[in-house]
C-alpha cells in the first residue's frame, strides 16, 4: 500500500506583471510546503495573464523568471508546476508549463491551442508537439494545459505512458455554460484515463475587483481534483485560494481493475 501523494492547488489571479506574479508563486509555494505538499500546482499563465502582449514578456527557460521559480521550489524542497511563456523560433511565444523541484527540471509546451469561442491563441502562440510525463517522488505525473482537456486522446496517451496523476493547468474562459463544461470535461478525462486529474485554474479576476476585458480567457476559478472514477474529490470556489489534497495511489489501480477502459479500447 503506497502512501498518499499530497498536492497543493494554488489558485491565483495573475497580473500583467511577471515580477508581481512571482510574489504570488512565493506565497503559494510557502503555503504548500508548510502543509507538507510534495507538489504545488499553479495555473496556466502564472507568469502573466492573458489579454496583454505576450511577446515582450516571454523569457527562455533559463531566464530570470523561471530561475526564480526554480529557486523557490529548491528552497522549499517541493516540485512546482507553473505556467509561463517562452519565445518560439517563429516570433510567437510558446505556452509552457515549467516543472521544477528536487531532481526535476523540465517543461511541457501546450499542444492544443485555444482557437475557439472567438479567441485565436494560435495567432500569438506556437503549439507544442509531444506529451510529457515526469516523476514526482514515486508518482508518474502527466501534464496538460487548459484547452488540452477537450482532447481525450492526450489523457489516454499520458496514462499509456505511465501517468496515474494528470495535472491540468488552466486559464479558463468565462461565459455561459463554461463552468459546467470545465467540471464535465475534467471529470470525463479522469474517467477516460482512470487517473487522478488535478486541474488548477486561474481564479476569476472579478473576485478581486478586476473586470476582465475583451475575449481573453482570464479564469473562472473552481480548481478541481477528480478521482480515477470521476468523482469530485476537492474543489475551490471562484476566488484566490490554496487547496491541499491527498491523492490515494491505490485508487488508480482499483479503478483500472474495475473499469479497464485503457485495456478494452479498440482505437
């Protein structure tokens, strides 16, 4: 019987200022470490919120922003997942999840770009090309970003590659029915992959008195942890907050024995 994995979902409202957002990361990392978490998950666009020009803000993975996140993770002794923007060779940026901590220093570039609901992410963002699974302690953790959650094939691929926990960092667009879609999709992807899904989104800017402008997806909150059988295990509301949650690794094996969809599928 494996011990539970303790994770922290750090739901924040990013500003357009990467330096100010590092303060939010520092606070979340401290709270996660104080609670004994081994993994702290921040949303997509932690570095800077959508709705501003991302090109001038993008930094390479060895730039000052990522270097400071590495320092915070190393000092706290935990693994941190945080969304940032890195320069792409074609002049666009890449929507990147930095993953850094004890023995880990890697990244995932968002594969599926949000060209939907009147927003065109691909205009300024270049797509990634491959799934990524990392090991956090004894646990294989898959990575996904926001719009990825609409594509079940990525989640089953991550499970095929050994993931029993799939982190999904998001800055979900608001609008009619969008919260319902968020919850439905996160629960469905857990069932597709019979994995824990840890979905951490940007909080709703209106919860801190900031009115979002334009069509940019700036977050609705409701970060959610879903069990391998699709049950909501934990959920935050719309405002900034930190949730500390224990994930039972045995639940994955039990779900895969009971509902072996990964083995039974034909396509």
